[in-house]
């Protein structure tokens, strides 16, 4: 059995060796070349009938000089502009600037790119590489501080060409432009920010800019500006004069109304609460010096902190803004509360001094009561004055029984008692009057000034 199995294995090994030898001895057959791809399939997307678009473009660009504008040597080329505003934001009061993201589209006609006589009637669209071969307007944005062409995931630019030579050049831009602001009514102000578009090297004799007839300016309805409300926008065209000539100028003007919610929560309401806290000290007993001084100092320091934090978020301008007027008014009321208590403390001190003096006079009066009885005895023993005699002022002639003679003595009358002054409660009355009018006038004056403030700066009177 084992011999049979060994014989079968030797037979199979010989057959495998024979096959391997035959494969090595047979010459390798050449690999057939890959089938060449046809450059013009049955439905060629770049060809229609007998027209090859690649050849068409090559013919259009043959002899084309991009350095020369359309209608060179003739009438100015007319460039119409349309803008789609996608975003408005980053409105900065300190640097006085704002940022917009837009789709900026320019339309013009270049007769050198006409292909309506070739039989191909479709519109052509190109990527930004086409810009290397054709003329484009050199428009710019005067007054911008920074700009950016979006290039994610690729350059956001497109060129479109129509058979009659009309050209559309569209791009997506981010522009940060200056916006001069008048902040006298801040934070209840209304600002007008402008975005200007102007020709750079071609004056109005070579190129004119105007707004496109269809939807020249469109603003996205989904725009949300954190601190402002876009109430209105408008556009217009003009001509700006320079020493080098007259240049077409297109302008978009945005009317922005500031929202008051942030400043109302962060500044106005805290200031009102601090002022009311300062008035609470008017109802604290005037003898509680520590409590009233602590409340006054705390409110003053808190107002100073609010003023400092508010000024850091505002530009350093030479005029006073409405928010600063409000902060100054609140600070003066808080500071006046401390001055009121200083005056009250002075009156309390004067009243205490007066009380000490009255107490001393009462003690003196008690010590001198005994003299009243002695004076009455002396008065009963008095001898009438001789006729024609006139006692001197403040003196009188008195008969002294022990000496059996008349002597002139100082007229004392009754002992001088500490006569209670009619104005004993004078300072107390002043204190009560000051406290009463402070509790009444401070709130009334503050309310009146606030009504005038909001009527004037809030635009109610306009």
C-alpha cells in the first residue's frame, strides 16, 4: 500500500515538472496595445455638429490684445454693475469701519469676443484661468481698509460669454470699508455707511460705470446684524473729479439703526439701581454714620467703574456722547447723596454743641437760684432815694442796716437765670427740613432730567 502511494506521488511530480519546463521554453506573446481613446465620442460635449468649441475659443483669442479695452479709440466702454450683499457685520465704532461679503458682478460688451456668426449659440462659462487672456475692468473700492477674494474650495470667480460678445465677470468678495460715524447720540444713534465702487485707471472718456438695469443691488433677507438694524439701503451713481480726470463712481448707502438692548442691560439699568440705592440712605437714621457713609462710598465707586468700562468700548472723540451725559448725571446724583449727608452730619454736630451749651446753662441756673431769696430781703430793706438823686445806670443806692449807711451797689436785680432760647430747636428743624426735601426733590429732579434725556436723545421730539 505504501509502495502504491509513493508511486502516485512520483508520477504527479513528474507531470508538474514537465508543465513548468514547457512554459519556460514557450516564447512570451506580446501584450496587445491598449485601445486608443477617441477624442471625439459620439456625443462630444464640446462639439455640436461640425463646430469644435475648443477651436472656436482659440480663434476668438487669436490676435486678441488684453491690454486694449473694448472700443479702443472709440466711445467709452460701458460697464454695468450689480451687487448681491450676503453679509453685513463687524461694525466697529472704535475703528469706524464695517465689513460686507458680496457677489460683485460686472457686465460689458467686447465685440472681439463675438461668435454669433459661427453657428454656436450657447453661452460659454470659464474658470478664472480665462482672465489671463481677456480684458477686464479695473474697478476698485475707494476707502476700503482690507479686502479678500474667497478661494474655498477654489477661486470664487466665473467668466461667462454670450454669442453677441457680452461678458459677465462675477466674484465673491469680503470688503472692510471705513464708515465715519457721528456718535453724539450714542447708543441711540443712526449711522450711514457707504460702499463706493470706482474705475481706477480709465476715466469717463474711456470707461463708464453704471448700475445694471435688473436688480442692481440686492440684500439677503437672512442678514442679522448683532447691534444694528438695517432700516434701508439705496444706491446711486455720480462722477468724482480728480486732477487726472473725471471717474465714474457708484455708491451703496446703508442706513443702520443701533439696537439699545445691550446697553440698556449693561449700563442703563445698573445705573438706575445704583442711584436708587444712594437714595435709600436718606431713610437711614442720621445717627447711623457708618451705614450711610458705606452706602455712599459704595455707590460712588460702582458708578466710577461703570463709567470706566463704558469708555473703553468707545472711540476717543472730542465731543461728549449721550451715554456719557447719562453717566455724568447719575454720578452727580450719587455724589450729591454723599454731600447731603455731609451737610446733615454738620448740622447734627452743631446741634450737639448747642445741647451741651444749654446743659451748661441749666447747671449754672440751678447754682444761682439761692440768690433770689437774698435779693428779695434786700429789696424789702431798701430806703427810698433822696429827691433829685439819680442812680447811675446799672447801680442803685441801698441802705445797709448793719452799717447804718447808704451805699451804692451794682444792680443785679434777680439772679440771671439761663433763659431758654426761643430757637432752642433751630438745628433740629433744619435737619428735618433737609431730610424731607432730599427725599422728595432728588427723585423728582432725577425723573425730570431722565424724561428730558430720553425725549431729546431718543428721537421722540424729532
